[in-house]
C-alpha cells in the first residue's frame, strides 16, 4: 500500500460506469422538399407500373390565339390554332438505402431500446437524403432552374425577393403554391428586418396554420416561406429558391420500407435494410429562380 491521498486514479478500479437506458438523440434537419414538389404523377407510377411517366407539355394559351369578328351577321373564315406539344419523362431510377447489421449474440445482449432506435432513424435519414437531392440536383432537383439571382454570402434584399416573384408573374405561374425556401442564415437576416418579420408572422399569430408542412415560417408577398438546412452550398453561402410547385415533378414509387433477415453464411448476423424508390425531373425550368445568398 502506498502513502498519500486517495484520488480518481487510485480508485479507478472501484468506480463503476453505468450505461443509461436513455439515449442522447441527434435530431435530423427539417425535411421540406418533398412536400413542395409536384406529386400529381405518383398514382400513375405505382408498384408494378414500370419506371417512367411521360408528362405531356401544355402550351399556355393567350390572346394571340383569339379570333375577333367586328361585323355581326357576316360569315367569315376562322383561324384554326394548333400546338405541337413536347413531353417530359419522369423516370423512377433512384433508390436510397439505410442498412446495418449485428451478430445474433449481440442482438441478444444489447439494450432493448438500441435496435429500435436504429430502425427508427432509417426514415428520417432517407428523407434527409431525398430532401438534399431535390434541392441540389442539377437535372433532377431545383438546381436545374433556368436562372440564378443574388450574390454569394450576401443578404437577401426586398428587391431580390420582388425580382423572383416578378419572374413567376412573367411566366403566368399560378398565384397559389409559390414557395421561398431559404437557409437558417437567410432566415436570421429576414427576421432582423421589421418589414419582413411582420409579413412572415402575420398569418402565424397564435398557432401556425395546420395545412402547411414542417419548416413553414410564414409568408412574404405571394410566397409561402420555408426554412431548410439542406440547401446546396455555393462558395461561402447557400442557394435558396423561389419557385412554383409545378417546376419540379417528384414521384415516390415505394415509400420507406424496412426489411430484416438472418444471414447464416456470414456467421449468423441479423441484417436490417430500409429503402425507398423514387424519381424526380425538372418540368418547368422557368417557374423559379435560384437565389444565391447566405
């Protein structure tokens, strides 16, 4: 026996460690994108219905297609209109997978809650992946919009928001289902401007409306505003988006599904795999702007 004081080091063998039955959960980012996409095509691409939906284009008519007759009671020839339509192919060709496995003896000895926590995190993880793809994909996400405005790591201004909204007006995008998705940094900027803060929260006094998805923070002009931390990084800032729902088509052929199996060949291993099958495609690239900002 040595002389001196007892310390944490000398008593290390006698100090037990306990594993809590509770878990310190890491919360996933707010998943926004799928609820803002044009999902009208999903019923046509169910399980067993192939991998492609051919979406016919439709040319919006205007007064240039209209005939006028100024003298009543006099027959006159009509000008017949025709439009050659094109099509866009929405192909379901993406599969996101979340998988883990463990030896059967570990499955038998683990905490009861641990396995369930792993399974429960599959859905949010897959949704997080799809969310990022829909915001950043060059062909299959909002990054395929025709035009970008703004400047990297610079505050969004009133003029910039109006420019984005004006673009939607110029292409006759419907007034409903217009969205402005921005990063937490841009959200912080907007909340610091009294004009925007008042607009954002005028419809959210008390409780938020029940018919909006997660991430919704209010309205600016004709735009429903959502915050997401899954937006694409430019250089220092983020690419935010002002767009109409019809810009991007999205179809989920198989929602999140979890499979479990026992692998005997590799040594008795419990295996778990969650997956979803989906596709997306830019349909109206003029129905929005990428907003380069913070």
